[in-house]
């Protein structure tokens, strides 16, 4: 297993990737055993825990861990659409750019987005879906929302550069967000993993939909387990490394979790995107940061030692995600697409 000393060495970049990957797979097997023993398949109990809390926890930590990182880092790591979420790699798709575009098109199609609609992009990230759908469907009006001022600035610059006039961007904590208007579609890509209280937010989303509107949710998930990412104390612990540095306040949904959430929304259709697509996406991100190492180090700060640690920490994050989603052929952890409408 990875010990604190081994984590320290890995964060300094002195542990070979092959050894890191082996250790990650051992941790994944241990996590599955521990979560099953803790009753993580009891989705009703998990929903009850979700409902007894704020919409989202540790939003400031999540923002600092991911979304307050300079845009130049993500421009180096991600593809041209800056899609910080799973791509889609069917036969014939060999580049990250094409995988991004293929998933963006799939998202729009499965959400049922049509030209002329009003669309809320809830948790828009760097604006990949917003910018793609706004450019592909000029009659669509997109309201993009994130908790990051740098993301808003990036999207607004991109709109000017592309001549897009059908996009509006809001910076807001999801705990207090209230648009005061209705939409034909609400689309959320990899935001609900940062949301604790799905029942409350589902109820709010229902109130933001037109009567015939639909909510499309894209989350990564486990096939049957729902569990939290928790920091387990002050001392370094390999079992909470992800929660400590990248996913504070986050959760791993189960595929069936949306069906277990009571309230005004009902699941109309679900799709699985097997985990190998996300694993391949993460491997592409890893290759990108490796290929731009010097530039990435410059972006990650003026202190050379701290920049190197941050660089290797991001490498570990991409390695961990690649191994998680590739585990057991991508059938253990994967991506869920869920289309919901009013009951």
C-alpha cells in the first residue's frame, strides 16, 4: 500500500508511474471492500444523509483545488474546448480534440437541445458545452453558471473572440443561486459530484424548468455504491489523498442514485458511458502535461519547489483517475447520463 512516506516521494516525482499505478489499483480494491462493508449500497440511507445538509459543502475548497488554478494550466492539459470532464472515444476517434467534440455533441443530443431553446449550463466549468452549443446553434440562448471568476472571465473572452452574442455568464455559489427565470433545458456536466443535497437542488432545478423542460445530468459514478470523499485527520493518509487535495466535500454517486431522489423530477432515460472513455481522457491529459512540463511549471507558481510539487500532484491526480475509470475494464466506475423531467 501507499504509505505517507511513499506519497511524499510520489509528490516529489521519484516514484515510477508503474509503481504508482500498481499502488492505486490496490487502494481501489481496498476502497471497494471498505465501502461495501460500510453499507454504501443502501441508497435510501445515502439520500437521507444528503437531504440533511446544505446544497453543497466546502465550495471554497473545491474552487481553490480546481477552478482557481490559472487558465493557462488547463489550456496546457485539456483539449481545445477546455472540457474538464469525460470525452468520448468511439472507434475512429484518436485525438482528445475529437473526443471532446464527440462528447459535446452527444450531450446536446441526449439532452434534446434544439436551436431556439433557452439553456442553463449549471456548473459550466471553462465553458466547453456553453461555447460549443452557442456556436453550433446560434438561436440558442445559454446562461452559464460557475463558482469561479477566472472561468467567467475566460468564457467571456472566448465569446468575444468567437463573436458569440447568445451567452450570458454568472459567477455564483450553487448554495444561493436563483436565476429567477425558466429554461427549456438545464444541463449539468460533472457538477453534482460536488453537491451534497441532491433532493433540494433537484427541487430547485424543477422550478427553473419550463413545463415541458428537461434536466440532463452527466456525472461520474460507481455501478452500485454511493459514498463520500472525507478527509480523515491531519496526518497524510493514502485513503484520503483525493479528498484532501482535489475533492474536498465531494461524493461518488451510484448509477441508480437519481432514481432514489424523491421530489418533482423523475428519470426518463439513463445511459452508461463505460469508464474506459474517461480513462483514455485522463491519459490524454497526463500526456499533455508531460509534453508541456516546463510551461506548466511556470504556470504553477514562482516558487520552483512548490511548482514541482503541484505539477507532480496533478500528475498523480490524472494517474489516479485513469486507473479508477479503467479498473475492471471500465465497468466499475464510469459516467452516467440521466435525462429527467417533471413528474
